[in-house]
C-alpha cells in the first residue's frame, strides 16, 4: 500500500527498466515474408509497401544471405505469378519447376540452414484472385482442398520445411497432413493460418502479388465466405482447436494489431506455438504516417512488435523483421 509501495521505483532509469522488462524482442521471434518474381536482377519496390521488394531468384539468394547474417533464420515465401499462367484451379502451383519450387531450392542452396515455409493457397495462381476454385459464384471447398494437398507435397518435394496454408478452407489441415504422411514427408511441418480474418489490411499484399479478387460477374468480390468475420472471437478458438486436432504444428492469428485479444485467447487454450502475422496494411500505415512526419517510425514499430509478442505471439511474421533486428542489434 502507498507509500510503502511506489511502483515508479522500478521505472527510475533504463537499467532497472530493462532488468524488469517482461517482453524482449530477439531475431528468433521473426519469420520474414519474401515476395518472389520471375526474371534476373529484379528488385522492385512494392508501391504500397515502401522499402519492401519483390526479388528475382538471383537477388533472392543475396537477400536470404543478408537475413541470415542478421540472425533471421526463417522465411515465408510468396510468388507473383504471370497472368498467362493463372487459371481457376491453380494448375501452375503444382508445376515441379514452378517459381515457388525454384524459390525453395534457391533459398536452401544459398542458406541450407534457413527454415523455409511456403504459402499454400490458390490466390496467386488463380485467374479470379481467390484462394479456392470458383464455381457459380461460390468457392468450392473440397476440390480446393485436394489441390492444396498436392501443392503441399510439391513444396515438400522441393525442400520446404513447413507448408503454411493461408486459404481457410475447411478440413485442409487434415488432408494436407495425411497427404504428407502418405508421401513420406513425416518431418514436414504445417503452420496453419487458423484464425485468419477477412481483413481490409491485406490490400497492399494483393498489390504486391497482383492477387486481388477480379471484378467479374459470378466471382465473389471478397473473401468473406472463407475468411473469418472480424466480429467473432469464439469462432477463432473453434477454428484453431480444430486445426490443432487435424495436425497443425503451429497455429496463426492474422492480422496482428487489431486482433491481439484473439492472440491472447488462443495462447491461453493451445499448447502449440502461436504465430501472428503483422500484415501488409499494418506495415504500410506506419510507413505512410512516418513519411508524413506524423509518427516516429522506429518507436511505433518496436511498440507494435512488442505488443504482439506481449499478447502471446511465439512467432511474428513481419515485414519489419529486418528493420527491427538492425535497430536492436
Ligand atoms: C492469401 C494471403 C493473403 C495474405 C497472406 N496470404 C491475402 C489474402 O488473404 O487476400 C496477406 C498478407 C498481408 O497482407 O501481408 N492466401
């Protein structure tokens, strides 16, 4: 009781503050998303994501070596697929010599110990910009899941350590796990985007991959029939527990900042690691506000990353990974 207890004593100076700080950020916390394109010598900035780039395979090699030197030991790969290779079923996703498969090999060659996770969903390969097969204005669950399982096998064959299904179809974790077991990939892990919300914060990512749902009749304009409604909390728990039952090694909440209540809720109920994806729109907001001089970029970045970890994230997928690690080292 006051004045016997004065909480400010523990805030007197940086030495005592750092001694009692509960949440510390380290390079081990991060999973680095990387965007890959065809070509040579390509490092193109994404318009809505300042200082974030798409890399061709030759420059991807250099980038992952740089990440490794900074202590960043895992990457999450996404590919930008040329329009002429897109169709409704994501056929190109299964090409053993496709861009994703080559990207996996490129990273493993450049940096054999780098943990490689791969995005599993149809949208970058879909002529309609959906995570599943479109038929009559609907996204068809079970036939999509069949493709996702094949895609996962293809990534595992190319050398992926983990597949990361980001599609939100029902039952895909079980189907992928069974397919991996059947093909002998018993050590390939699954990081499930288990509570992924239908969020407007994904906008810049869809620019990066040119993967937004197309504006055509009989094609849904949004992803609300598979991604979750942002008003829901119990549903996130249900989705996540099912994914753990189906064989997910790591679960994920996405986006980050607006969903930290969900992160804590999930952290309290599962016994597997919890990942949080600080998504493209969260990145772009900080970049835009700091470009205008309205926010202190580094301070806001660290505060948000720390908040995500404090909420319960064991792993943070973030476009800020490199910036943070440079700042704290
Ligand atoms: C698609 C996918 C998306 C993101 C990761 N995988 C976009 C979407 O669901 O439309 C978003 C990531 C980000 O915004 O940074 N399967």
